[in-house]
């Protein structure tokens, strides 16, 4: 385990540390070709310390594997907020800002990866924008050497928001094209 995981696992920079069980720092290698970043851990993630192991994660990684060929193990997976907000509420700005210390350190470790952000919260935090995911999704936005492709959060598809799964698939095909460009 690297030192960032050890330091982050005892973080008390915001009030989420009072109610969380585990800090969900992330999983995977910093050499991964694809970085996936969500909003915040849910109940299963809080209990296990592992990102995206609940229903959202199952849907997400089946779509990623079908559209890009990459497995969960070939991705680095994390969220902009590393501790579960009570009752899965949306993380507050002050919590996102407190947690950005860890994300900024993680971003520095990816050389020229492709990154997928999931939903409004992750896209806005990573891209420092107030734009909506409906306007951002499927675009390729350069953040230094990183190519960022925002898409919807799989939880929206599970809630039955119309067309989200189809739009995620189409955004992931943009990712697949970037990945094959890097391989050739
Ligand atoms: N949703 C997220 O954004 N992150 C997780 O780890 C789980 C669900």
C-alpha cells in the first residue's frame, strides 16, 4: 500500500470523518490506462473500504468492459470525496474542498492517463466548472496531460433516468477510441 493510502486512511479534515467507517481511497494502479472517478462512497464501499463494489459499480464496470474491453482491475477507481456522506447525500462544497488534497496528490501520479468522471459532482470538482453533466458528457477535455471524458453517474441509470445507459455507452465509446489511439 502506498503512503498516500496510509495517510488518507486516518484523515479528519472534514466532518464526514465522524460518521464514516472506512476511508475509500481508491483501488488499482497509478499506471492504469483508465482512471474512473465518482462522487463519494456508498454503504457497501464504506463498510469494505473499496470503491464501487455496490450496484452502481457492477453496472459501471460491465459497461466499461463491454465498450472498452478494460476490466475493473485494469482501471484506477476512486471518488472525489473519500468518505461516505450520511444517508448518501450529495457531498458539500466544504467536504469536496477538504478532500481535494488527496485527489490533487492522486492526479499528480497519473502520467498521461484517460480519465472518466461520473456525474455532476465529479465533473465539476475535477474540471473546476459549474457546467452540467448534460452539457459536458462525451467531450474530451485536456487537463494537462490527462484526457478527461465526463459521463453520467451509473446511479442515475439505476434510478431509471431515461437514456442514461445509452449515453454512458456512447461516452465510453469516445474513451475506447482514445485508448486505441494511445495503443497504436
Ligand atoms: N458512487 C461513487 O461515486 N463512488 C463509489 O465508490 C460508490 C458509489
